[in-house]
C-alpha cells in the first residue's frame, strides 16, 4: 500500500503538498530548469496548480514528488504523468545544485521502482530537449532508447525488462534489494 512516501536508501520521495509551492516555484526559476516548461506566474499560481494536481493525484492519474534528504531537506522534484495503458511518462526532474550526484540515480530508481513494481506499468515514455546533453546521456547510460525526435525533443522508451537489467547495475543505490 502506497502511503505517499517512496523510501530510498539516502533520500525519500514524498508527494507534493500546497505548502511546497514556494520551493517548487523557486526550483522552476533556477537556471537548471531551462529545459522544463516555463513557470512565470508566481507562488500563488503554483498553489492553484498544486490544488488542481491533487485532484489528479487522488484519482491515481499523476504523482508529483519532492525529493528530500532523510533529514527532510527539499532537494528536488520529479513527476509521473501521462499514463497510457501500460506506459507512463515522467519528467519535471530537477535537483538542487550541491546535492550529491547519487541522489539523481537514486531518485530515478525510486521513480521506476514505483511505476513498474507498484503501479504495474511495463513501459515508460518521455521526452528530453535536444540540447539537454547531460540528461540525454544519463538516460542512454540507463538503457533508454530514442524512438523519435522533432525539432525540440528526443523521444525515449524504456521497458520494465530493460529496467530489471539496468537496476542490477545500480543495486548499491537501492534501499530494498529484493
């Protein structure tokens, strides 16, 4: 049973709350967010967005997480959305400067564990802006396959089977190794 928190080895992912609006807004203003959709409308607008999101979360149509340290310091964000039959999309992934690089890997493992093992998806689809070289390289190393592109984005797929193989390589980052 999902209680709203994904427990990791060194981090947790907890569902976003309205009280996170300022943190989310600030993260979305950071230069690292240049590859995410633009958010210019202020904290109050973010509050309204979260209130609408919580309705989608309640229906099980979307999950938006704050990535936080075991000491509950907010370090980043990641979202699962666009659920299609056996496939899910994930993105809006951003981690604060200065956070250990292992937190990126651990947050991705938490996302895939949750989506594949708890929600029952068998595929993931997502897009990455073409000039976001570090994230493109990360996904390729992780085993995701580019299946298409347009002027702005590369489109990736990643299957449960591929994840099961990749997870073995990153097992030291996983809280539960079962």
